[in-house]
C-alpha cells in the first residue's frame, strides 16, 4: 500500500487479473457468479418495470420486441397468462444479459468506473440489440427512423438496467468464492 493508504496500480492490476481467472475457475466461483447473476439480474429487471409502466401510460412504445418474441413463442394467450409469461421472459432475458456485464464488472475494481461501465453497457445493449438487431430480425424500421419519442423510453429503461446491475454487483463475492 502507498503511504496514503491507497493501493498501487500494480496491486490493483494483480487483483483484477486474479478476479478474472477466479470467475470461471473453481466450482464455488461459478456458483457465486450464478447467484450474483440471478440476484442483480432480477433486481435490475424489476427496476425497469416502473419506468416502462410510466412510459406506456403516456402512450409511448416500450417492450415492443418482448411482446413480439413472446407472440412467436406462445401465440395469443389470455391476459393473466400473458402477463405471467411476459414477466418470466423478462427475468430470463435479464439474467442472460447480466452475466456478461457481471464478468466485465468483475475486472473493474473502482465502483464509479463499474457504474459508468454499467450505464454504457445498458446504452450499448439498447443500440445493438433493441434498436438494430431486433428491428432487422422482425423487418421493422429502427427506432432511430421512427423518431426520438420511440428511442428515449427504451433507451432510458436500458440505462436503468445497466445502472442497477452495476450498483448491486458484488465482484468481491467471486474472489472470495474462488479462494
């Protein structure tokens, strides 16, 4: 440690390198990663919902591709079942999307930088998946072509997702589990 109590750069680099190795190393580390994925992915997925409700109440487009994908998978179902299946689908996607973000966050020792990376991840996920890949797959115009009123609700919701995962992520749990 430096005289001021801060760790030197090489100490931080060694910790980050060890964390990356441990994330996929031991069985305990893998279990810790799965638990962290379920914990933070669930919280972030649930944190998105109030924002989506507000945007939808204002007549703005949200969850367009969740709705379309669910329709492809199960067709038309009664509203109560539709809501339940939408929640299950949403949580499953939240877990899958949280995993790579958590692996990335596990390499970043500083919380402020993890928060920045989480928000950028949310924006990048929206840009790559929701605004480009999914419209292409479904033959739709991109949100950018439809205008700002189509872009900002979903983009905001994805920023919330990345922020929540980054704030809740406990990279130290992976390191402890590997030791």
